[in-house]
């Protein structure tokens, strides 16, 4: 069966463009992601294959997953096509809009972000680019984490080098800004802390124009709130390094964050003080953050109105067990296959084999209709803008 109706481009990123299309099997709107120039070089090819496998592996309400993987249009091919669930907007657009954000909204969004990240981290996956633009939202306040172009498995061997060029600067943890060669899932938790503060303040917490200025802003807030130290920008590299090494290894007090917004409460400031910690070893995990009292209402609202793990019986709402509230995968993600990929052609063969191996079940296989009048515009698209969407408060009133 062919996809002929392609409505419009709705989003773009470093590794592809997304269009809203109609699934001819049921008439529902879905998202079609085009990944261009897949085989440009070995690194980018392996990264795209990893993302493709992850999208097909995910099975969680708060993580975007693949509905279908379509066969290539050309042979040999340089592009790939993946169908995912269609979401209406993202958290960045909501934050910068005039849309009111209540405490109930913030609790509900933060709960879903941490719930999805707990699942990823349990699978040993580091997202490495958690930011508002990569958190998709529907008008009923359902949230899904997306864009796994920079995701990878955690590296247990601390002697192995991990790239530092990850995470959008405003949401980058101090250890990454300082050039850490090894890191773990705590870099994602730092990003969530920045987003949490941004939801409360309606502005980016650490918005600097360079990595040096970024680390200076972080240091001033967490370690030098009284501004007793000179700016890091005025120091030479050695002096700056010594200063940062002297930073307290303990989390900052909640009072550090009280001045950020009039709506900051003790509970929200306390959770922030556990997430925005200079020392990654002292930073709270997603599991620990989910147990914080601040998120109790968010959990209740999500499992009362939005989730699929609870349902209504004659006796009322049946809630899942605590373990089912925030589920983890049955098995971790496996990237052992990557060691066998030594050339672009190896990756091309692996991608082809993976696409052909995807089970259809009872679904009719799909392919793109190259005769569609919209197809040339779809193939030429590289950048797109989506329309603003308002989230309703009916679910979180």
C-alpha cells in the first residue's frame, strides 16, 4: 500500500526532516521522517542505523518509537524513511508562547520526562541531547522524548573516550563543558534540571554565548551566588581549571534557586538542588527524582487521565503497581553489531537487512508513492517550521 497524501513538513533536525502524512491503512495522521545522506561517511551511517534500531526497540508511552520502516525509494539508496506517532508541538514552542503554564502542567511534564528517561537509562541508553525541542507534546499534555540522533549506549570502561560534542550548549552539564572524556546518564539529568527551571521561569536558565561563559554562569549560580570570585572569562585556563576543581562536591542548598521565579516553592527548589549539582556523582538519578514529593501530583494526574497502564473497572480506577507506574525494558539495548561494521558498505548491507527483517504482522506493508504530486517537494525538503499548538488544561485542572 502506498503513502500518497503528504500534508506538510512539520519539523527538522540535524539528521532529517519530518512530514505529516496520512496512513492509508486506517486514515490516521502519522509522522514520516526522512533521513537524507545516510551513507555520507562511516560515522554518520552507524549513527543512523543505531537510531533506527533504537526507534524499533522502544516500547514506552513517553518515548517516540517507530510504527513502520519503509523500503528505500531508489537503488542504491542514500535516504531512509521511518513512520512514527504524530505529535502536535514541542515543549520549546509552548515555553516561548503566551500559553499559561500552571504548576500542574509543570509537574505533569516533568513526571513524563523523567519517566521516559528512566526507561532509556534502564536500557543503558544515554540520550545526550535532552532539550525542550526534543520533547514532543500533544494538546492533552501527553509527552514523548524524541530525536535519538546523538544517543548511544553508556560506556562502562572509563578509559574509553566518549565524544564531548553532545547536548545543546544551554543544557550541557559542567563535566561536558570542562571536557570530560567519560560521562554517564547524569548528563541527561542535568539537562532535565535546566528544563525544569526553564518551565518555572519561562526563560533559559543558562543562556550564554560560548562554552566558557556557560560554565561561568553555572559556577556563579551554584558555587558563588554572592559574586565574590572574578569572572572565569578573565582567568587563564590553568587558573580557571584550579577554581573549578575546588568546587564543593556537595549539592547546593535549595535556597540557591528561590530567587529565580516568584512561583518557586521549597519542593521545586529542593528537587532542582538535587538535579543541578556540579558533581555528577552527587546528581540525583531519574529513579530517585521520580520518588521526590514534588512529583506526587504529576504521577497521580498522569495515571488518572493519560496512561495506558491503568484502567477503569466497576470498582473504580485500577492503578498499576509501583513498578508498573514507571516501567523499564525487559532487556537492555544491544549494540554489539557495531563492532562488525568497518565500512559504509557494511552499514548499507546491515540497514537493508534490518529493514527487510522488520515484521509486518497483520499490517499491510507500506511504501512511498513516487508518482504523488507532493513527492518532488517531499524529496527536496530540508527545513520546515511547524504551526503553533495550544495545550489544553482540561487534563490537569
